[in-house]
């Protein structure tokens, strides 16, 4: 029997609620599978840790995480810690420190969940957004000087490297190739951002030659927002820079019903380090502790984790249960229902236990 060592970092706000629900659901999946077990270790890092220690995680945090097969993450952000401190001190530090350069964000409309798009049915929106996850607008390059004076200056420098762009482009073309439509849209803003984004376009052309079976096109990010709303059926795999894909994937989450259903995987495709799986949503302090956070995104990201660990049947089992529960109308308020986090979790566990195979 294989054992996978999983580090969980529930962190802030609704993070602990959805991660503890996710662990219960993973336990139910594990009970139905013969081949593996999950060994869980929880790390209490995040904004409360910051208040005690002055850092979001220990100095050797990434070294500790390297001992695990995967990381299951909740959410970061607290009203008591500036967002740029909490984000850079935890989530981005892990993504960059473990070179999780491919951020994979699938979007689908589950049966039973209403989309704001008027004439689209479940199954007709089925996208994967690939976000470059370690550089670009999130390189962290820049600074401030003459603080508080009228001549104050702040720079925020986007850094795009050929290595960084080429590897994410190859990853995105490979994902597109693995999907039935074999269709990739490369999103940039190369009319206005005339250096880094033009390099993105050039590298897309170069990499495309190695994927002649993938049909691909290019879009400017502003036009892409309109296309996602007005022609959602014509899209499949989408690749974009760190910031652009972050924005597009929030839109994708909203179009598939709620950010509460949108998962994300921070992948090191070379498997040198553990990859990290989390709901796209943040800490949502406005609903923390109310028991109404939607756990579906955390469950779906747990399924991504199972796939990544090499347990696709277990991942499929979990996603099947999500579809059944959503279709049955057991939904949290963000997707129009009145069920609690616990009720959705129980329903998913029961569905996993009842499934035939
Ligand atoms: N679970 C995702 C999360 O906690 N996100 C917090 C956040 O603010 N992320 C910003 C970003 O990824 O750009």
C-alpha cells in the first residue's frame, strides 16, 4: 500500500473550514480505494502565526515542505495583516520557493449550479486556464523611495524570462493537446506592453511548431474578457501571464457560478518539489466562522491533488460525487442554496460511500 505524505496549511479566514471539510472528504475517498493512504501533517502558518512570530511561516518553511508529496492549502489574507505581507510571506513564498511555475485553473459549470451566462448549459463551459506562476508581474522586483514626499517613487517591474515563458508555453500546449478540442488561446497585451508581451507572442509561435496538432490563436487580455462572456463555447485551454491569468480566472470562476467552486493547482511539472493544491478563493473574512463557506473548490482541488499523485480513479471518484451533490441542489448560499459547509460535506461523503464502483 502506498502512503502519500500531505502537508496541510489551512491558514486564514475560511481556509481552516474548507480544508477540514476537504480532509474529511479525502478520508472517505481513501476508504473506498485499496491502493493508498494519506498521511496528513498540519502546519499552523498564516496570519495568526505572523502575529506571534512576525513572519507568516518559519524561515526554513520551504525546507520542511520539501519532505512531503503534496501540499493542501486553504487561503491567505487577514484584516489584521497587510495583504502584500501575508500573500508574499506565505503563498507566493511557497510557489516561488518550490518553483511551482504552472498554475492550473479548470472551470466548469457543475449540473445544478446557475451561471450568469444566459444560454449556456453545464458541460458547454469547460476551460483550463494556465497561469504563469513564478515571474512576470509577480517577480517582486521594484521598490519605493522618498516615502511620504511629493517626489515619492514606486516601481513594480514585470520580469519575463525566455526560460519562464517557454516552459509555461510548452506546459499549456501539452495540456491543450491532451484535451479533446486541442485548442489553445495565448493571451497577452502585446499592443501596449511592447517588450515582455511581444516576447510572449514570439515564444508562442516558436513552441507552436512542436505542437502541429494543436489549433491555437492569440487574444489581447481586454478582448479576452469579452470573448469569455460572449463566446464561451469557443474556448478551451488558455495561457496567460501571472497577473492576466489571475484576473481571467476570477472571471472564469464567476461565470461558472461562484469563486466558491473554482480550484487551482500550483504545479512543479518537473516533480522536483511538492506541488500545492488550493481553492482559488481567498480567506473571505466576511463569512469566516459562519459555517456557510462553499467547500466545493477545496474538494475539487483535493481531486487535482489525487490526480497529481497518480491516483486518477480516486480523483474521478471525488469529482463524480461533487457533480451528484450539486445536481441534487445541496448548495451553499453563494451558489443559490441554503445548505451549510457541513451539509455539503456530509452529502459528498455519503455520495462517495454510496457510489457503486
Ligand atoms: N487560496 C488562494 C488564496 O488564498 N489567494 C489569496 C490571494 O490574495 N491571492 C492573490 C493571487 O494569487 O494573486
